């Protein structure tokens, strides 16, 4: 996308949805649910236009924020999320402990296993360490990529190597789900902090709205950590798809006016450090939206 960023995040998002519906091609995938896909899309948002929580359907901000805290802390125990009434990881489990599959028995075992393996946040905080289990103490082990980015922001904000990767090929067989949004980069231009993420596989109706909001919160927190202003949020999206059982909901959302509601704002009071941050510290202000649309998750 070139030129001025559309100030309405929903309009940009819906343009991706519309492109998939109109131009996408059907393909099979590991979930067993066909998906209509396009190769490559970009989402861009200027944070000065508001917080990019979609308004064309109701979004569960607390689930987005608590999952981000889960990542920032490097936790791999899905019970931590469940204790906070967040069930978005329930169906996945460490594949080295429980075989991935679609039979009722396999689904039951995946639900019962707490260990998600070395997913996202663990790679952010302990890249290169040996993964044992969700309840192992990894303090000081591996490369703390997130801490390195925070340090660079404070000592050399012009650096162009502030990258965090969750893609670790040797440990993929243990991951409950190999990272979909597999890397992000922070770059400072002028007095603004910008965050750009890369995503290999994009569940457009269910996952992408979460990803946009999650990286929006992360950008907000890193800006507070470094004393910089909030800049641009950019997502580079590869296999961008809509599942067959999401098509009706997608068409319903396309029929909603993206300019009906203004974007909300977020604020984090009494901020000390991104590493001390709890999801309840960040408050959503002025959020109005259309009603929720139910989308069944494809595991």
C-alpha cells in the first residue's frame, strides 16, 4: 500500500477480506477445512488514528491482552490462560507429548495436556535454550530477544536490527502450533516507534483481528518503555485465507459500515516496565462496535 494510510482500520481489514472473497483460490490444508487464499497482503495503521480494535464486530480485548502478557512472560502452560478465562489455546498441545490429529480421542488428549511446548513467547524470551516442560525454570537460559530489543531502544534507537523471531526450526516438532506470526521488528524514525510483523499463515476472520490488536498493544507498551511516540503498525501477510465455514460470517461483516464507530483508545497508567506489565493495567476507552460474529476455530 502506498500513500496515506487509511485512518479507518476496519476499512483496510475489510478490503483484505473482500479481496480474498473475490479473488482467492480454494486450497486444502492440514485442518481439513478448505480455505480460500491469496498470496500476500499488507495491513497498515497509524496509531495516532486510534487503537486498531475492529469495530465491524465485537472483539474480546481482555483475551487479546492476556494472551500478550502470556507471550511477554514466556509462559507455555495454557492453564495460565484458562485461569484468566481465556480459552483461545485450549485445543492445542505440545506435539512431542500429544500427537496432533482430528479424531475425538486425539482432540480429547490435546485438550487435557497443559503443555503447549516452546511457542511464541518462550522463543521471545529463551531462544536457543533446551525446552523441557511448561513448569521448568528457564530464568537466564537462552537469548532474551525481547529484553535485547528494549535495551537497544534505550541505548541505540537508530538500530535496524531490533528483530524478535518465534520461528525456531529444531523446536517446531514440540510446538503446539508453529508460529503463524513468526517475527516482528521495531524501527524508530524521528520520535516515533514503529512495529512491523511477519505472518506466514493468516486466518483472516478469526486470527488476524487478534494479531492486529495484539501487536498494537505491544507497540503501545514498547513506546511507553522507551519514551517514544506511537507510530505505524504494519503487518506483512503471506498465505492469507478465509475458511469455508467462515464465508457466511465474512459476507455479513463486509455488509457492515467500517466508519459507523470511531476507533477506541487505550491507556496504561502507572507503567513501570513491559516486564512487570499485567493485562489488567491497560484499559480500553470508548469502544463501540457491531455485534459479535461467531467463527468456529479450525484446529
